[in-house]
């Protein structure tokens, strides 16, 4: 009968809403100019930026894509970049074709470091998670463990810090990393 009294009290109870955690996504787009010697590439891009759950001052990229690219070498426009580089390879110039490669993702991450909108929203000391090296990330999580925090299996798996389907202890992780 107590349960029914509690249920009856719900009829007049006031609803209370409180924010437990807060994050948001930001869609960013624009054009990036990448220069590599005489090679100039303009990339139109779109990406979603979101705050990282790893630390308060970090952001990550999701669903990024380059929507179009314009290539030019020494002021000459290249109509079809793939055909151009394939032609170089077909004619024994693979090393030249390979030297013309750029990483679109690296260019996007690098451009976000100076993006004025991102700096305004997230602050000047923002960490772009995707730009950090694996070594930096390992040290970051080891430091969290040293401070008594825990890490998820998902994170531990990315560093091979799993034994018998369980996350290694801090001591095991340090020993594992010292043997690499």
C-alpha cells in the first residue's frame, strides 16, 4: 500500500530538471589553402567539431569531408588531379606523383588550430585531440590514471592496454610501455 501512496504523491509533485553534463556540436566549413612548394591546393571542407569527454579543453572532429579540391602547380591549374598523378606514375615518375600527395585530414586539423570561431567558442588553449600524437595521448591517460581516474576499455584497447578482457593496472601499463 505504501507504493500507492508514493504514486499518489507524484500527482502534485513538482518537476525538477538539472544539467548533469553539457556538450554541443559545431558544424564548421570553409576553404583551406595548402602550399607545398609550387603545389597549391584549395580544399573546401565541412566537419563537425565536438567537445571531448576526455578533458574539458579538448575538441574532436567527426564526419569531416572535403567537398571539393582545386590543384595548381606553378600557377597552372590541374583539371583532374587523379589523372595527372596516375599519368606521372604510368610514365615512370611515381616518386614525383608521391611527392604531390597531401593529407587532407592533417590540413583540416592544422587549419582548425587557427580557426577564429573555434578559438572564440572553446578558448585559446584548446587541445585539438586529433592533432595530438599517440605518445601524447598515452601520457595523458597515464597521468589520469596516476591521479586516480579510470579509463574505458575502448581507450585501453586503442593502446593495447587490455589483459584477459580487462584494463591493465597502472603498474602493468607503465611496464608495458617501458618495454616498447
